[in-house]
C-alpha cells in the first residue's frame, strides 16, 4: 500500500517533469499502480485507516507524486455522507478539451500532498472544464465538471505537467480576485 513515505516532496525534480503518455493495454505494473493510487485515496479518507497509517487526506494523487512520471492520476471526490462519490476514477492521458472563460478559486486556497508547507493565496483555475481521458481499460471518456471536482482535476492534471498549485498564486497579491472570479467556499 502507498504510504506518506512513498510520496515525493517539493524539490524532487520528478514533480517538475512533463509526465510520459501511457500506452494501452496497461502493463501489469501500471494497472497495479492505478489500483494502489485509488486505494491510497480511499484509505486517506477513512479516519481509522488514515490515523493508523498517518495518512494526509487526499482527493487526488498523481503518478509523479509517487515518483512515476506517467500521465495517470487517481481522483476521488466524496459525495455527501453515505452517498456515492461525486467523482471516482483513474484519469489516464487526460486533456482539458474546453473550459469556461470564468475562473474559480477555493476560498481556503489549496494544499498538496507533495508540499509540506502552507502557501496562502487564491489558485485561479477554470470554473468549468470538459475533460477527455482514458480509464484503466483504455475506454475514452468525455466529462464535464464544474466547481470543486473541476478544481481537483486541474490540480492533478497540473502534476502531470510539472506544475504545482502555488505556481498560480499571484506573487504581488496572493488574494487578488478579479471581479469575475468565483470564490468557492
Ligand atoms: O496533492 C495532491 O495532488 C492531492 C491534493 C489535491 C487537491 C488539493 C487542493 C485542491 C484540490 C485538490 C490533496 O487532496 S490536498 C488535501 C485535501 C484533502 C481533502 C480536501 C481538499 C484537499
Ligand atoms: Ni498536489
């Protein structure tokens, strides 16, 4: 199982690489990695398991974060208690094929499992995206996301392109908010 010790941190050059596209059918190794990344997210969102293994909660994990420079990220955005997740899949070779002009940012800013420090500020992202990706079976999907799930996927896709969340924060005024940017509470 993936533990926090397996997640590489800011300063490791892999986090700044552009990850390699994944070919299909998946190798046994890539299939296992996809499963392990999703299991990490499930474990990290289970209070007992997270406490037992000292896991930071995560709604996304990209392969480069476990030092594998491949275009693959697991996303698990929970739904309301007892309901199905809003988004649960391993997104492979993801591409944002269209997006809103309107930007959005989380009111509380962002964190990252690979960044062991607080970096305050708004992270402006597209409020709505149309995302094309392949799942572990190689089946192509086109989905439309908005608000928080869209933010999560953009955070993970950034990891596949060597981008970290604080790269987007306004250096002069971290909480600069253009009038038309939605602040998501
Ligand atoms: O480091 C990662 O990629 C996982 C991030 C993803 C993320 C951070 C901020 C905004 C959207 C996505 C972790 O999930 S950060 C911890 C966390 C946990 C639960 C909810 C929000 C953030
Ligand atoms: Ni991150």
